[in-house]
């Protein structure tokens, strides 16, 4: 076992690996993808299950990864998902304290049927994206009439023990920006932990605009009209600032990626479905592990290349710099 780690020039160590299983999705959320979808990655460029599992193994065994989150695109569209989870859960952490922790970020469609199998395969937790309690608003934002399927998926995740079940929401001006408090109430009633994410410049259409974004501050002001929010300490490297709602026990999270960046505490690294390492969601450079893999590189060579890819991780995402340039890769092809 190696002693290498995924450290960057600023001393941050990545232990949280986000693995994108596909760039495809069955929703068309306005802040993510155009109505007609995108040109999906060609199959031959996408890592096979075995290739993916090999890279996850190298991350855990040689590079100190402790947490693996499956995302996309929509990870539930990947046929091999249960096998990939099981193979991840069969790995041992370098400190021999057990298996890596596993989580999935998903839109929840179809989870009603698969939640138990995923839990049985070793999935620990899920984050499900849901922006509204109103099926019509959902259909407008996602361009698909599937609100009830998401709600059923949430319930199934809860029943299968994939908790604490977290809900991710993005507020969009003119769509669901008046609904934050209602969504929080709805989540608390069901025991889901809600987190609001600021809209980021990651959409394929490059339509993000700062003035339209609902900021963390605005979200807090909206919620404070109905709830007493008390900041909680101990955020660590978690992206969400947590607030106790009224007297508890529920909390709400605010992820102010744009206006309250947390890059200094970042412990994340991303592997795309086509085998590229991205050291930041906003990175403009990628490191091609697929080429190494298919070129016959050894585990040690791949680990060295992966570790080297961390060295160019910038101190911050730079969204607020005048020179910021949005990546050519949309969120759906990076893994959110
Ligand atoms: N399909 C899965 C899902 O819906 O959760 C996983 C991938 S999705 C890209 C991950 C998360 O990113 C979702 O919660 C989604 O709402 C969020 N997201 C997508 N585009 C975003 C943007 N431009 N700004 C902020 N969050 C975004």
C-alpha cells in the first residue's frame, strides 16, 4: 500500500472522490442542460465498469481516498451501479478502519425500484435533488412531469436506510424563489435535510448571470421570514453552512459556492465518466487517466499521474474574478 496522498500546493488534501458515472440525464433542468439534451459522450470514450473500479481502487488504496460519491449526469442511468458500489465497498481504507463511505447524488427517478438493492450493495447515503413542492413548477424547471417519481424515490431511500436523506435545491428567480420556506417545511415534516445551492456558472448553455442568482444571503433572508435560524459551528470541509431551524432538531444547509466560497477547505477531487481527473468543479485543465489506463500503465504509474494532477489545483474557483472563464465541460459532464 502506498503513502502518497492527493495533496496540492496549498496544502489541501483531497480524500473525497466524486465519480461521474455518466453524462446522460433524464431531466432537463433549466440551470443545467438545454431542452434538447447534449451530445452525449461516445461509449468508447466512457470508462467501463472494470476501468472505473480500478481507478476507484487506486484512489482508495494508494492515494488515501476515504469517501466516494457517485454522481453524473444521472447515476441511476448506469446499469452497473450496484456492482460498482459493491466493488467500492469491498475496498479497505488505508488506515484499516473499514470500507470507504459511499454516497450518491441523484434526481431520484426510478429510485423507488432500486433503493433497497443499492443499500444492499453497500450504498450509505443519498442526496436527492428537488427544487419545489409544486409538481407544475417542477415540470417547468426540469421540463419533465416527474415530481411524484422523485417524491417516491425520496421515500424509498428513507425506507431503505439510505439516510440521513439530504435534499439539494437550487432557487431560480421567477420560478421557485418564493418557495424556499415551503420546501423547508415539507422536508422537515418528512425528516429530510434540505440544502440550498447557489446557482453556479456550470450550465451547458452558458446562461448563468450573477444578477439572476438567488444568493445565500437572499435565501437566508427569505427563510428568516418564517423560521429562526441559528448558525451551527463545525462545518469542516463540508460545503454547506448549517443552521438550526427554530429550536431544532432540524437543520438547513446553505451552499454559497459563489458568494461565500469554501475553496480553502476543499477536500474534493473529481473523476469524469470518460476518465479525466478534474481537481476542481471549475478547473479548465483535465488529466487523462483513461489514456494511461488504456496505454497499459501500472497502478503505481496511474497513482503518480493522479497525484500530479492535484498540483495545479488553484487556491480558489475564481468565479468572482473579472478574468473568470466558464469551463467547456458542463456540470452534467463533470459530476456535480
Ligand atoms: N442528476 C443528479 C442530480 O440531479 O442530483 C446528479 C448530478 S446534478 C449535476 C448534481 C446537483 O447539481 C443537483 O443538485 C443539481 O441541482 C445541481 N446543479 C446542476 N446545475 C447547477 C448549477 N448551474 N448551479 C448549481 N447547482 C447545479
